[in-house]
C-alpha cells in the first residue's frame, strides 16, 4: 500500500482542532479507529512546527511502543522532510524543524519511565492507558512534572478496559462529574465511526466475538468487561445519590485487614426488605490497628453510631492476632466461618456466588461517595484462564479487598439470619437417596413424591 500524507477523517480532525483550546486531550476509541496514525502525525507536527521540541510517546511496554508507533513514525516522517537520525535500539529520532531547529521524538515503555524523570517535555502521548498498571502514580510522580516548566501539552489514548483508571481519566474531560478538569477534553469514538473501517469487519467481529468483547474492543464502551466477577453490578442501577438513615432497621460492617495492601472497611445499612446499602468505606494501606480504630470510629460517628450498635461486623478468621488486638481496642469483629455448606463448592466460590445472587436480586446498592467500593466491583475479575465449569474456580487476587469484606459478610449474614434447610439427599448422586425406614413410616417424612420434586424422577 502506497504511503500518503495524513488526511484526517472527521473524528480525527475534531481532536486536532481542539489542540489550542485544551492542554490535555483524552481519546477513548475502538480498535482500528485510527488513533495510532493520529498520534504519530501529532508527534511529527509538534516536532516540525515547534522550536527545539522534545516529544515523548509512552506505551505499556517498549515492545508495544516499537510495534504500535515506531514503524508508522518512520513511514510518516517523509511528509515532514524525513528523519535526520533514527536510533533503532533506543527508539529515538530527530528531524529538522521548519524554523531550522531540531526536534526530538522519543518512544518509551512504562517499564523505563524513570528515564524521563527530570526532563522538560513539550508534548506527551500516552497510548493504551487502560493497560498501564500504576498509571496514576507514574503520571503524578514522573510524567506530570516534566510538563510543568515547558507548559507542555498531552494527548492520551486508549481502548477501554472496564471501569478501571482509564475511566476516571476519561471523565476528567467530561463536564459535570467529580473528576472534571477544565484543562481536559475527552472524546469517545466507536471503530465504525472511522470511514476507513470496513463494514464487513464490523459484521464479522460482531458475529465471532462475545458481546462483551465486541462492545469493549470495537464499541469503546466502559460498561462491559470480559471476565468480570460481578457482571450484574451496573452503576446506572446500583448507585444511589442519597440515603436516608431512618430507613435502616439495623447496620452491618465488613472488614478485610491489610497493611501493604489496602485495609478495607465498609459500613452497610439494611432496610426492612433486607436490602443492603453501602454508605461509607475505608480503603487505605499502611495503617495499624490503633489507627484503624480511630478511622472506624470516625466513620461510625458520621452516622451517629458506635461499634456496639452494629448488628454484625465480620473479619477474616485467619487474622486471629488482629481480631484479638481489635477486640482489646473495643472493636469486636466476628471471625468468618469459612464453610459453604455444599460439599462440592469451595468457600471462595460460595461467597462469590452468594454475593452475586444478592446483586442480581436487587438487594444491594452503593452510595455514590463510596468510589472505592464501586471501583472494586467494576474491576474484580476471573483469571484469564477461567473455567466456567469448575465450581472451585476463584477470582484473581487483585482488586479484591472490599469484595472480600462484602463476600465474607454476606455469607455470614446468610448463615446467621437466613436458615438454609437442605434435604437429606442434597449433595448425593441423582437417584441414589433411599430414606431410612423410620422416615418413610413417619407422617410427613421424606416421601417419594417429595423426592420426585427434587430429582424429576420418572415413575
């Protein structure tokens, strides 16, 4: 295919024309929309039309930087007078600017982001931000300071990945939300909004991919995420803008201790229908048990409560020393009894499934300020090698601190407040249960008729 000068389609042109009005532009788009071509031409334009510009492109890995942008950069450079030098090993190049100065373009992976510390960057491209772990601290501690002295600008691009950090980054450029920032402007484009995206490709992918994958990868939708544990949690349905404490008949709390990992604590109000409302949260690493006591009491004070007024407060039974210390401090958590009651289902899978049932039944809501609770529910996922048929499959040990606290609390709540009476044939192979003679003879005992209701035995 013959290389041609960049001829932006309407969506790309809209993003380009906003350069003068916004310092940071954020582009959420589906695959093959054209964000790489846009990014490369913005880098070259900045280096060519500016004066001694340093332009930096950052991808999740150096390999991705090479595969995504380096080859296209060298091909497109011919329309800006060509590159003077190109260092293939370091992915760095220079070109002669229009005013005679030299512009530099560097490509980096975040595994080497420290090499950018202390630089003065004029223009920064961040690509596939949704896949960059630890993006926020990298931005705050390294990348953002490099733009300060130069008053540098940035273009940030990605395809979504659930409601992870990329969602909050995208929302910076959307008006009327808690993350809004006037320096930012955001756009979202689906793949087929590019006139160069083949219609037959859309139809083929929609037919071959799962619904989740299709709408995430090509529809650029945040709401769908393949592999999410609590897929029925929907922020449009399960987040409430206000809560009335007078509607609650009692209160619950769940606690998942941690030090290097965040310590998680959730406060829940329960109404007369048994519906749970997460009204407050703590999500903080590096705090000791005495410090946690102060934070816990601070949260309870906000709702005119003390710890003794909680109907049930649970904590992982593996943390016996912490349970004892907190009890001495006046916070008597109930150790979680890790029994599923089902012989072929692990404890972890049991508590996950039971909490999922609560969400599906419309018995769980979150008060909007509890952003960490929402974040975990929207990011808690199965392993990439998930086996749906394996009842012992456990979610990945990531983004699970509040989810563990909620799952443990819900399972204990079911054990203590909702008695589950299993028939004597539960857990046995189909058709093998034979009731004892004494039960057969007792009035109201386990009869063949009842067995048939459970086993659908043809007689």
